[in-house]
């Protein structure tokens, strides 16, 4: 009798966990439609979607082993509903092709982390060599730094990229095609982040290239500040640190949401074909991702392959993107594991 009671209790708790995982996952899939400034809890669920989906897979396997097909249907249906989200971080690439047409351009987006602020220019030169190797036509850089000791990086880049548009602070677009016009998109408020666009002329076809760098999470900055205070002998309570991290993270979310609205409005105002690149500092399916994407096409979902993440080290998340409108067609999309920054560059070939 005791074993039967334990068995029933275990089954009941497993069913409760199954239901909760399914509910939170479904809400998380709609979290990208919730502005963090208005619905914090729903917007936050997007960030734990990978763990929720893994939880659904585990419960589905348990119900499969126990042959409870009717309960197994709950996580299976939830996983099927999550396929569009899974496609933003993993693609089988069955229908991909290594062959590309000549009628198009190769574009790259790279947060170079100010080249490590080194004064020799070696990192900038190595990155330029990689862009040559990849036959990049347009390069969008975030956290760009032109000064390199007594030299300017732009002086060495102009041999391969003869055209250049500079945005606010750390933004630049290099191009092998003429740049007809460019402008800065200011986000307002007390932020160093911004976006920009440049109109390039590709053999008579105008394309507007957007380059964006949205607000950081501030997570690392808060941890570094706390570590410094502890080294100075100041005692920090764990709950105070958690409140500080949460508050900083939430401020970053709200700021990015506003910046995404501003960027999306600028994209919709374009009357020519657009390509959007940048470091959004946010994950797929978030409010920022959904807002900027709008009616555009996510290049990775269109022609990517494998598991896509753009942060180096342990933070294997995707926060750097290339989107384009439906007048263009993606042919290849990939990243290169370069060690010059805490980001990896992403590359995409688009045809007309």
C-alpha cells in the first residue's frame, strides 16, 4: 500500500510539473509581444525558453518510458509549438547550398570591442584580412575604434573598402560600393548606444544598410562593480547584489525596447530595399527581436545551418543578427569563430 501511494504521489507531481512547464513555455513563446516596460514577467519568460523546452523534452521522455501516451501528448504538443523558436537558434540546413550567385553582396556584422584598445593595430589588420578572405562587400562594425596608436584604422581599411560612413561614437559602415547618403539614428536619453544607416549603390540598385548597437544588459558591469567593492573591503549582502543585478537588467530591457521601437520606425520609413545588421544585445523571440524583425526575414532562419550563437566563451547566446526585406534572397549565413572580441562576426550573402 505504501509503494502504491508513493507511485501515485510521484505521478501526480510529474503531471503538475508537466502542466506548469507547458503553460510557462506557451506564455514564453508570446513573451516577445510584451513590452518589458508594461509586462515584465511575460517578457522575462523569453530568456528561459531553452530551459523550459529542455524540461518539456525530459517530461515527454518520462511519460514515454511509463507509456502514459495521453500525458505525453502535453509536452509533445508544446515542443511542436516551439519549433519556430528553435529555428532561430538551430537549423538543419538540409536545403542549403555552398554555391552562391554573383548577383548580390556579401555583408558582415561584427562587434569588435574597440579592438581591445590595443595600439599596434594588429587586431584591426587581422580582421581586415579575414574580411578580404571572406570576400565581404559591406562591413558593419559596432564598438568601433578608429584610433590605433598614431595611426587610424580607416587609413588601412580604405584600400579594400574605399567607402566609409561613420555614425555616432562607435558605429561605422565600410563598403566596396559607393555610399550615396547616410544618417545617424539617435535613441535619446543617457545612452552611448545608437544606430545608423547608409545607402549604397550596387551597380545601380540602391540598398539601405542599417547598423545598430542596442543597450547592453549591464549584468557584467554590476558584477565587476560588486567585485571591486568587495576587494576594497566593503561587505555586500547577497540580496542587495541580486536586487542590483535585477534592477540593472530590467533597465537595460526597457531601454532596448524603446530603442527597438525607434529603429523599427526608421526601417519602415525606408522606400528602398533594406538590410539590418547589428548587436541587439537580446535573444531571439524577445521584444527587441520581434520588433526589429517586423516583416523582415531572419537570415539565419532562411539559410543558416547548425547551432547559432554569437557570443564567445560560456555565454553561447545569439544576440548579433542580419535581417533583410523580402525583395532580397539569402543564400548563405554563418559565423566565424574569431578570437578578437567577445562577439563572433556573422556573415551573409544576399542576392537580388
